[in-house]
């Protein structure tokens, strides 16, 4: 059930009205009514959290009925409040300019009328010229209109009307005209505490009162007085080892695959792994791919996941990226209709004469195989393609002489071994639990994915006979049915999830099959949807990270990629678990996949219409539309669709999210603008020729992702509630300027742009703390960013900054002022020169002390200038690209880079590098790419105790030879942990 998420979301809305943040818009509403609602919602949240640990498989009719009632009531209250907020904001006067003009006329008349002139000057107690200048500089926004009303007009109007001075008729006329237009606004926004009760909300609150009484009865009957103690994963100890695949029962398969890959014959061979979903095909392929024997044997290794919903473009780009083959020139110089083939040709040329391994994971279609396979040359040197599929016809089609390796189910002993490893790691299982554990493992029928998921459930259960017996009974009752046992088995873990995690898991069904999801995007969407419970001690992003780690620990989500400093970069979900997510999301009206032919939602399965229905004995408690249980439009909260699925569809008047996937084409139908209560609008994959004005009436938006050829209009500031903006320019590249009104959006947390110019804040805004972007944490894709102290003071809590320059001089940018961003953790500076022959002095750089990740590209800093970076106490990742530094020699100072874990040096003229273990004492990974002049890797690098991996890609042969000498020396000293990967070209 998603009742918990509905209550958390409602509580956040109520809190935002009762306690608006500094600079935030004030909403008119009866405060006493909202406080009462807040108390009821808080009580029911506590009830849900306590009740979740007292249910078995999640099918307790009484508790299920209660959650259904709570969800309906929460949605009803949320709809009433947000509809009112929307109507208040959209109904704001459109003639703001006219009101400002009227005020100017009044002000001028008063100054021209000598009896009042001196009185007005005394009243303001500041120079009249200052007031005039301020009014002329204020951008014409509603927030500034309210500021003018409260600061100037209303006090002045009261003063004048109480004055005994006679006024001419034109002054009286202007005053009456302004009063007629402005006083309704003033009464709403300055007397908001005295608003009458909302009767629609009163009815919803009556429903809450009834539910509370029922909850108290259930609470007494079940004894739910004790708070729930979740055995949740402690994120502080999270590392790359958590969520790592455990391989059991595949030793013989592993050895056979290795033999086929690194043995004879020399001709190109297609090695196929065949098996059902969840059997361990990808796990086995990954185990082979990462094996040191394979890494050492092949010159190039590449991995791409295809899946059912594939794009030729993305498959080719994925192969090139994984093989570390640059494709920027191909993308820049070829038309769209020929690009797929040209990318394939580029891949072919780079694979020629090299011994390569390509893994094509999760292949469903022979068509994509026909296209891709033509670009795998037979170099007669032992090249291999490793293919995984669950379809025997695909395996037979790709047959090249050796039969597919078919993965078998695990036997009972291996099943128990895998379950025990998942639950206890290296610890022993208590003897009292072993018999029950073996029974649970046996009931998973040898399917590794089911064992791992159930293991994640047991890991988070109390390790008592009673709890494990309950899980065993639930599992046995599933397997005694005739329906899809696998999905039901996997769904058991969903039913046992804590309430706070259920909506986050269901939301994973919104993404494409096998998609690697950037966790930053996922966190921003979870926050915008209202799934995250606010914490006084943690940011929303930190709460989201805890939720994700918990889901990974339960084996419901997988880590896709790790970042250089050991944090999760991307995540993904197994397609069977995605089916579980979609199945439950349909049942609970949580997600709807628009369009009858929208394969995106169900991955090719023909879900029966009954999956859209949910019956409950308490379904008719409230006067909800009859289509709630049948998936009707009013109940739908989130619409996920594909551009191909557009057509006639039901209206979704209460939809909160619209996410559209596609192929990046232009021309998107604009029906989404009718979803007036949207919080999430993500259409970034579809370029817009025109930006509909109606978008700026979606005033409740928290997440906006779009691609548009022209600048964002100033009306973006109407979307006052936005937390995340993802704005990419389509066809006309860099240089577009975002509107200055962006500085009047105090809720903004993340701003992702593509080479846009950011204007300076208006001067007077720097004097008003309410307009500082105090919540802004991410600012990426800014061109020619001027680091003035005034601008940096306006973004005091920024954590991530990405800026790029196309310059002939550095003087106006003041990059040394970056040191004043005291909370900055990630910084990326890229420089492109207008003329390749132009030479400018390198920028003066100074870095804030909290910086953890630093990427420099094209800065041409002398190597000795890196001392400022080396002195940073928290720097963990350093990437130096495209002549970030220049000069023949580099010798760091002892004690520098004391926390550095990852170092990349790419495209440099460095010749001699003198270093040892004292310079990089914690380094774990070193990558040297296209260092064509570097004579040698410092021999002392091998003595760094923490060093795990060195990669040399297209480096000078002498540098390659020195790396091999380091490896040989370390092997002689007994160091088996150091790995070296070399990918050579001849220089």
C-alpha cells in the first residue's frame, strides 16, 4: 500500500503552508484548520509505522482496508489543498505592470502636490530618489508586487487617508482605483491567518476523524503501542561490497566460459549463455568479464545491455563508451539518418587488429544482432563476443560453432549456501534457524534471484524462529498456487518492506527496462514526488540515499556504476523485479502507463485487466468516483508514457507526474498542460519547437525537465515551487541566457543547464536575504560564470558546480573567489579556446576546503600550480583532462593529496613524473589516457599500499613497459591485489 507516502506528501504540503521558508510565497488558508489536519495526519503516520511490523504477508483484510481508507482520504485532502493553491496563484492579477504604473502615477502626483510632498518624504524617512530607483529596478513579478504593497503602498495609503490635508480629485481617483485593484490582494496575503475554513477540506477531515477512531480500535486490538523497530541497513558502513553479486553453484559454468573465451580457436567466436530470467546469466557474464585472466588476455573489453526496448543509437554509443573509444567527431559531423551506421563503422575500425571481448547482455531480438554483429571484425587473434539471452531462438541464430551454455537451477545445497551467504555473510547461521532456512531456500525452487531477494528480506527481519517461520509459511502459500510463482515469490519482499520504502520501490517501474538510472535524478524525483520524510538533521538527498541503500541491501535494486570515490553513481532493477513493481503499482493506482500499446510499462507481458482492480470491503466509505477501483483517470497519480503511445486517452485531472520516454524527436503533443496539479514534468528527451504558455500555469511543479531551442522565458519564476530544473538547448548550442528571474526562486535545489549564461542577480536582491538561493545545491552547465563575491553570496550552500569557458582572457571571471563557496564538494571547470592558436595566461584558482571531487579540463595550469589542489584536506577524486595542466615535469610536494583515491591524467604533454608513496598515500586507482609523451610511470607508485588498479590507455610504449615492470616487482613481493590494464596504440 502507498498510504504512508500519501500521508508524508500531505504533511509536507501542510507544513509548507504553516511554516513557509524565507522568501517563499505565502498561501492563504485557515491556519487552525491546517493545524488540526496536521495533527490527524501525524497520528495516522505513527499508526501505519507501528502496524507494518504486525502484519504477515501484507494481506490482513482489516489493515489493508484501513490503508485504502487512509490513501483515499489523504489524496482527497491533498487534491483540495493543492487545487486551492493552484487557483490562488493562477488567479493572481495578470496586469502587474498596470498596477505598478498606477502606483507610479500616484507617487508622482503626491510629489507634485506641494502640501503632501513634505509629508510623504517625512513618512518614508529615506530619500524619495531611492524609492523611485527601487521601484524602477524591481522585476515585474507578483512577489515584488506583494513587497511593494507591504512596504510602501498600504502604509502610505493609510497615512494619506488619515491625513487632514485636502487632496485634488485626480489623486483621490488614483487612490480609489488602486484600492479597488489591490485591496483584495492585500486582504488575502496580509490577513491570511483569518481566512474561513475550506468546506471541501472539512469533509476530508471528517473522514480522517472517522479513520482515527477505527485506527484506535485496531491499535487496541493488535496492541500497537510500541514503535516499530526496523532492522534497516545502516548507511554509514555502506561500501562497494554491499549489494555485490554472490556467485554460488556456477563454478563449472564459469570455468567453461573462461575456456571458451581465452582458449582456441583463433577465429572470432560467439559464446552464448542461455537461461530464464533471474537464473544468473548476467551475474555469470559479469564474473567472467571482471576476471583478471580475461582482463589481461584482451586488448579491449566492452559491455552493452540491449533489453527488449532498445535503441540502435544507444547500443552503439554504449559499446563505444564502454570500449573507451571517443565518438564526439562522428556525432558532430554526420546526419541523424546515417549516424547509427557511422558509429558502427567507427567501432569496426577501432576493433580492427585488436583482440577484443564484447559482452552483449540481455539480447531479445535477432534484428539488433544482425545490425551490431557486422561491426565485429574477425581479426584471427582470438576475439570473442559473449551473448546472454533467455530466448533459445536468439541463441541458435547467433550460433557460431559452440552450443549455448544453458544455466541450470541450483540444487538444494547450493540454494541454502546462497541464502546463508546473503543473510549472514561470513558468519555462521544459528543452529535453530538452519532447518527453517533450508526449507525457505528449497521453496525458492533453485532460482538465484528469488533466493537473493528472499535473503534480503530475511536479513532485515529479526533473526528469530517465529519471524523466519512466518516468512516460510508466506512463501509456501505462494508456491502452492498455480499462478506466476516467481513474481509472487519476489513480491513477498515488497509486502515486507517498511512503509517508507514501498513508494520508492514502486517508482522504479517508471523507468525503462535495464535502464541505468543516475541516482541524482532518482533522488530529485523522489523528493519532488513527496516520498521522503523530512529530517531536521539530514537533507532530502541524504534521506534518499539512505532509502536507496536500504533497497539495495534488500536486493530489490542493484548498483549499476560506482563513482570514483566509492559512492553509488547509477542503479538499476532486474526486469523480473521491475515486473513486480509494475504489477503492484497498477494494483494501487500508483503508476499508469498511458496508451494501449505502451510496451514501456509491461515489458511485453499481457497483464490481465484484473491487475488494474482492487476490491476492498471498505471501498465505498467515501464519495469517490466509481472508477477508483477500476483504474479511472481521477485516481491516477502518475502517468508514464512513450512518444509512440500518444493518442486518444482518458483525462487525468489529478495526475501529479508526467514522464515521457522516447527517441529525442521534436514535436510533442501538449495535452500534459491540462494536468494542472503536476509536480513532475519530465519531457527532456523530446525537443520543443514552442514552449506552451500553459506550462507556466503548472504552478505546483517541483521537477521540470525539458529541451527547447530558445531561452527560458522570465515567466519561469511563476513556477515558484520548483526544486529541480533540467533545461537543455536543442539545436542552437551554447550561449543562451537564463532569465534573471531565476534568482527569485528560493525553493530551487538543482539547476542543470547545457552551456547557458547565468545573469548576475539584480543589485537590490543582494540586499534582501529572502532572495538568496539558500537551497541551491547543484549548478551545472554554466558558461562564462563570473565568480563575483556578490553572486557567490547568493548561493551559499552550493555543493556541486560545473562551469565552462570559451575565453581569451581570465580577468573578469575571478575564479580565485571560488574559495568562498564553503560548502562546495564537487567542482568541474572546462575551458575551450576560441582560436586553437590563442594562448592566455592560466586562471588563478583557489579551492574551498570541503572540496572532494575536482575535474579540470583545458585550463593549462603549470604542474607546480597543482599545489593548491594537493593541499585540500578532503580531496578524493582528481581528473585532469585535455591539457588541464601543462609542462614537461611534475613532482608533487610530500604530504600533498593525502586523501586522494582516484587520479586521472588525460591528454597531456607531461614527460617526466617523479612521485612515490608519500605523495598519494591513499590512492586506489590511477588512469593515464593518451599520455603520449610520458616516459614512465613513477616506480614508487607500486609501493602505495592502497593502490588496486592502474590503467594505461594509448600511452607511450616506455610508460607501458614501466607499468609492467611495476606489476612484476609487486608480484615478486607477494602483492596479488594490484591489477594493471593496458590498451595500446603504437606511437
